[in-house]
C-alpha cells in the first residue's frame, strides 16, 4: 500500500456524464478524421515505429518531445488565439479535451491537498516537537520572546506549488486496436501478459508534476470474453495500467483494470520513483494523458526569441543589399551557430519529417514554420559570412584560430545531424 500510495484511481461514475459523452465523441471524431498517427521514435540510435497511434493537443505553440521525436500541439480553443480547424467537429473534439483538462486539473489539486493532509496527520507529532524545539532555540539565542515569534517558524505556502504541478499544458492522446497488431511484447517481470506500451517513465515533465490519464476502451464492440485461460491476477480482455518500483522486480507490481471512463492520477514524484506500462485488452482503446510538459525550450515563443537573438549579429547597409556581421567574437559566433542548429534539428526537421499530419486538424503551424525557415536561411548566410571572414588575411591569428576551432565543432555536429536526418 505504501509503495503505491501516490497512484490515485477513480471510477467512471466520478466524472460528469455530459463530460464523458463530449470526450468520447471527440475521440471517435479524431479517429474518423484520421488524426492519429504512429510516431517514428529513436532509441539508442535505432528508429522504431510506435505500436500506438497518437496526437498531441494543447496550448498554442507548445511542443512535447519524447524518444527524440518532437510533437507539435493541435491547439485547443483558447481565448485570444485565432485557430482555424479543418471542421467544426474537430473544433468540438479539441474543446471537449480542454474541458476534460480543466476537470482533471481540479481533481489533481484535490488529490494533492488530500495527500498533504494525510501526511500532515501522520507527521503532526513530529512537526509540533520540531516547532517547539525551534521556538526554544530562538528564546535561548535572543534571551527573551521577540515581538514576531512567527519568524522562528514559517509554514510553507503550497498554493504556487500546487498550481505549477497541476497546470496541464497539453494532452497526448493515444489510440490502439490490439487486433491490428501482429505481435505484442509480453510483460517480462510479473507475467502480466501483452503490453501495448512497455515499462517507462514519462519524459520532459515539470518536476513532481501530476500526470492524469483518462481511459476509454470500446468494450463489447469487437470481441467477447476470451475462452482461453485467464492470466493469473488479471483478465486479458480488459486493459490495465501496470505500475512497478523503478529498477526493482522484487517488490510486486500492480495491475489496475481500466474500464470505460475510468481515470487515474500519478501524483508528486511517482513518475520518477516508479515505472508504468499499459497492458493490452482485446478491444480498441483511447486514452488522454494530461501532462505539465517542461517547455522552457519547447514553445514557439522560445524559439522565435532565440532566432531574434541570433539575427542581432546580422546587419545590412543602407540599401539592404549587402549583409555583414556585427561581431566576430567567438562567443557570439558560437551562440549564433548553436541556435542555427537548434532551429534546424529541433524544429524544422522535426516538423516536416512527420509529413502533413497536422493539416488533418489545422493549418496553425504553417505560418510559424515559414517564419522559422526564413530565419534559418538568414542564419545559413551568417555561417557563410563567418567562413568568409576567417579566411581573410589580416585577422588576429589567435582570435582567428579560436573562431575556426569553435566553428569546426558546431559545423561537424551539423553535418553529422544532417546525415542522421537524411537516414531517417
């Protein structure tokens, strides 16, 4: 019980029926419009196609990177943003998911508050003793009671922390039909049966943030209960989430059945201390996995800011025909060329190698990508200008050699990455 206390499970009857209907219709709409895609991911230098099909929906301009693949959000309806969807039905589906997002955020806050109350109750005596000891120390040090005794003990304010850990900025939707899979890997440690998703931690999340997962399996629509012998401990016809302590196969694993409309929360540091997997049932299943993605380097606003920073080193004459560099300082050149690589390999190539999948829902990303391409072309010119300058006679030898060494490292990395992307 203590090993899995930070996993909170809720049955479908805790969710408003109207919300169930909206979300489940949204899933089916996105499936009908072919909005789910298998991802090409890279693990240890090798490319794999995921058995699960996915789509990312969330805040405008937000991205989520996992297993070396960056997904770009289909924006959900947000005040202040002009988002054109390919159909009213897709708009309604995205609207349903932001409604679900709001609901799950409230549930996550309540769960964390409940856990904090539980921990406070368990730790109450120790906390009181610590407080009394601290206060006594203050008296001894000061010789008398100060006017502001509270300075000896200041309780932590959790409001900001709660908000940061539950403000989901996106949801990664998953779809899988086990009958369409020729082979599913067996769970290797506890005999839990077929896995749709192997043991893993979720990547690139804000530290100690909650993950909320809403499950919708199309029960009874395709397959009746299997006549084969059931696996010990779980019904193979029913989807489950599996949980285990990270890098530990001695502590028994946990498999929780997921029926239509159930949801669960992984609180606090559970995603760090534990691994989870998804155990396949017989029927097709959708899930909506709401996350607080770590987006410090993963938003459109961020990368546009980086581009503007790099282009500050480019200047033109009064006729705007002759371009030159303001500075050949090694640190400036290095920063510009690293941003050049970031734009090309973390954004442009990541977006276009996935094809035109996002156009199934919206054309929102086309203008930003065109802008990034324009910036990238200017950075290509800047690279040529640096190479031209360091090739000239009369440059200070020491600075010239330093700049060449810096350039060589960045350009070697660029060439290596371009070859990798061509292979993909």
